[in-house]
C-alpha cells in the first residue's frame, strides 16, 4: 500500500517521490563513483606500467627488435607534458601502447588534449618548443587520462646519447620491477580518514532525502488511522513509501552516474583526468549500494516515527514537542574518542593502525555531529530574543520545527567537521613528508640540465639572451677516481668546469684566466682531497655514468695548481673540488661532463619560464628544465592530498545540489503558509529575509559545532600520528567559509522559487 500511495498520490505524491528520488539519486551517484575509484586507479596504474620505458638497465647491442628512446618531458603553463623521442632500429622494434606505427623523423603523434592545445591560441609558445608535424593521435591504451598531454616524436642520431639517464636502447615496454605499494602507517591513517570523511556526508544526505515530505506524509497516515489502520501497519505503510522513493532514487542515481561517467572524459580536476571506461564500479560494491540504500531508507523512516504519535484525528507532533535529551547524544562522540584513544601516541614506529577502530572512531565522531546538532539548534533558538518581523517569523518557525532545520544542515556540518580534521592532520604531518632542497632561490630560480658531453659553455650566452633571464651560470661536473671505474675507485674527487665568472659562484678565487686549474678546499667533502689530488698523479675520469662500465680516460694532475676556497654553490651545496677552466679540459674529458645552467629569472616578465624552456629545447631536445623551490614533498603524500582535493570538490558539489533540493522541499511544504502571509499584507522582502534567517541560524550553529568536533578529531588524529598539535587556522576558516559559501549560493538559487510560491493562489485547495 505504501508503494502504491507513492505512485498514485496525485501531483503532490509525484512531486514528493521526485524530490526524494533526486536527493537519493545524487547520493547514490557519488557512492557509485566511490566504488568505481579503486578500478579507475588500478587501470591508470596498469596503463602507466604498460608504457614504462626505463632508461636504465643492461647495455644492449643494436638488433632487429631494439628501439632507442629518449625522455623529453616538459612543462607548459604548470601542466606536465610527457614526451618521448623514438628511433626504431629494426622491423621488430617494440611498439608503444596506443600507437599503430612510429612517426618518421620530424613528425609526431600526440594525445587528443595536446593536439587541441597546440591548435589553440594558448599553445603559441609550445608550438615553438615542439617543431614537429602532427601525423596522428595516441590511442586510449597509451594514455592514463583523457586530458593527459603526451607525444611521441621521431628522431635520428639518438644512439650516441645512450648511457645517459634519459636515453636507452630497449626491447620491450612495461615495468621491469614490481612496484612497491607499502606505505608507512601515518599515510595509511590518512587514507582511512579520507575514506570515512568523504563518505559520511553522502550517507547523511541519503538519510535526509528519504524524509522529504515528512510532515505531509504524517497527516496522510492519520487519515489511514481514521479508516482502521493500527500504529504498526501505519508505520509499515510509511516505510513502503520511503522504499518506493529510494528505489526510484537508485534508478536516478544510476542515470546520474552514467551521465557523469560520460562527462568525466572532458573534465580535469587537480590535474587528474580519467576515461569513462575507467569508471566501472565493482559489482560487489555496487550490489552493496543497491541493497544498503533501500534498507537505510526503511530504517531511517521507522526511526523518525519513533516519537510521532499518529492518531485518527491528527499527528501529535504538531503540539509543543518534548525537550530533547542530551545524555545519549554524547554517547556517540564519546564512543568515537574511546575507539581512537588506545592508538594515541602510536605514530609510525609501532606498526599499522587498527583500521576498524580508526574507521569506527572517526565515523562515530562525525555521526555525533548529526545527533548533537538538533539539540544545539533547539537549545539556542528557544532562547533567542525579539527582533524585526522577519527575525520573529524565522525564529518562531525554527522553534516549531528545529528538527527539520537541523536535518537540512546535518550534511554540510558533517562535511565541514571532517574537512577541518583532515586539514589539521595534513598540516600536522606535512613536515614529515616535506624536506628542504637546500637550493638558494634568491641566487637562481631555474636550472637546466643538459645532456652528457654537450658543450655547455656557449649555452650560457643563449640563455642570458632569453627574454626574462637576468643571469645565466653554466657549470659542468664529473668525478675523478684513484682507479678505473670498472673496478670501482676507493677515493673520488669532484671536478667542476666553467668560465672564471662561473667558477666564482662555487669558490673564492684570487686570480683566474682561461687555462687555470684550481683545488678548492674547505667544503663538506674534502677529507681526501689533499691526498688524492697531488701534482703529477694520474687519475681516472668517471665514464661509467652509474652503470659500472666504460672506457679508461686518464688525467694527470698538472703541476701548476692554484688554491681556492669552496663556497656554497647555486645548488645549495658546499663542495671541495678540482676546478678547471675550459682551456684546461682535455677533449676526452669534455665528453664526460654533465652540464647544468643556473638561471636568475625576472618573474615579472610574462611566460619567462616558457621562454627558458623553449631556449633549452632549441639547445638540447633532451634538456631537463627544473623550476626551483625551497622544499619538496613526498610523492605518495602529495597524491593522497590531491585525491582529497578531488573528493572534496565532488562532495561540495553534492552538498550544494542536495541542499538545494532540501530547501525547495521545505519551501513547497510551506506554500500555503507563505501564500496566507502574502494575502494578509506581509511584504515579500520580509518573507525572503525570514527564509534567509531560517537558513543562516542553523548553518551558523552547525558550522560552530562542526568546527569544534573537527578540531577535537584533528587533535586526536595528530596525537595518534605522533605529531605536535597545532591548528591550521587558514585551512579551518577556508573550510567553514566554503561551507557557508555553498549555503549562500543555495539560498540565492532558492529565491526565484520562493517568489513564485508567494502568490495568493497558493491558498487554493483541490
């Protein structure tokens, strides 16, 4: 009967089912998206592994099944571009995933997103850096995301570059070594907390959506009591209505998910994109959602009716409700703290955190917000004093139905509480995953590493002439050993090559002319310098490039050594080394030098970094351009933080949509009241302000409670991780501000329907 009433209740019944279905559907769509995320990550990792082309490994001879490949990655306007130069050496050369054939020299195949960028006005500078003709696009199997920027360009004469860190001869694509997925316990704790914090608001939204139209439903149930239905039967009918709305919501959610799945291919969030085919929910998890949502709808409805006495002549809830009790509402957050308390101080040195206790404790604390908020709203609005007419209308409405107001705010309060705790935890442990690079960003802001053996000295002048560059310092480095590098030297010394001006960036020189040789002492590594570098001694130049093989290149220490004092160089290190000016470098040694150019850049020049990258690509297509920063973060920590940001954006979108549906439902419930007030002369401005106050007061109380619970949870999590408790106030304020901003946007969007409801014809009864 309840299911039948839901679909045959006329226009009102249809609207009620539609609102419930939309609210539940939005939650179901996000739950399905969540169940699809593990598969999406797995596919991304699998495709990334399948196209791996490691530039280290065994030294191979040219054959019919070999490919010479070079890493030519670059960055454009903050977006990474994956680039590869390829030179197949035989008909059976391994083909990269996503390609049907390799491009000829001077040509390239690109990802669809890169093709669009190069064809747009924003890609002008990038076209100068990639002077290849586009002959095709990379297939989906060769990309990890729909918006990834990538290309393969045909090249020649890559063989002499083999041996460096960016060029290799390979016979297959794919990961050589199984990747390690181990994470330290604190990172696992972060993942668990993120999982709970992002999903808890979704569950709250679904629970709120199935109670749409609750007051009208209860009045209909009173009519059923009048014709002979008993209390238990009435509640089962109400559960049937809720079940019908949730089942339609499952259908809506599936449709929303499929539509969002198709749109996902054209969206990029925090530099992360996916193909629609990635988003395939796990069948087991999807089945769990299909069962859990209707079951939750029935349970929530029965729970909501526990305090409602439905009699044949009306619903007793319309009288003054009894005061809510506080003691049992405190049990949930206290239970959550009890779950987390045994792990306080555990840190990363005492094994993994108990996943069940972490999930249970965080969930109980967040759900505690939903139980405490109705009590807080009721207690506060009961004591609110007099004010203007709009204020009085709003306060009286809240005093009569504080539970409905609190339900509307519950979801956003849970989301903000979880976000505040997450931000505190991330800020507290970020220092453990952030290390100083040691680079002096006041001396240089960019570094360009050139290919081994490239004549780097002239490149300094080309960079100095580049738009936006103030100063360019070119230095080359290698090492000397007391034995050949095949057997492994027992003592080594650093060699630095550069012009006199460049060498003064790493050492204090008395006088310098081209052809001079110095020994700079006083660095952090000069324990063996005096013993190793003696006039007349023959040393061996490093030709191994870290591979343990290479030719022998002897170098005899000249007798006219000059003394110098090491100072901190542009890269942040203070090294004792042998300093050579260009004229003092033998030709065979010059081919073993790793050149680097340190650049001071004028940040006020538009696209200065892009001009530098273009110059680097013109000098050396395999140049590695690095923008300096004072610190760098762990890749795993950064990826988790990025995942949180992507999830937070999705949850905020759900918050806004669900809150708007809830607001429209409440306005629909009050249509006759609003029409009656307008009919007796109440100004529309007054009613609009009263609706704003009815939203603002619960939201303010909800955000205050959420901040308090979030700060408490964040402090406990920091103690569990062994970190110092500290409040990241900018993050706390930004999260509460984001929550308030969502509510403000929803209120503004609900004003047009409100104005339409303020018409006297709303009093008409059919």
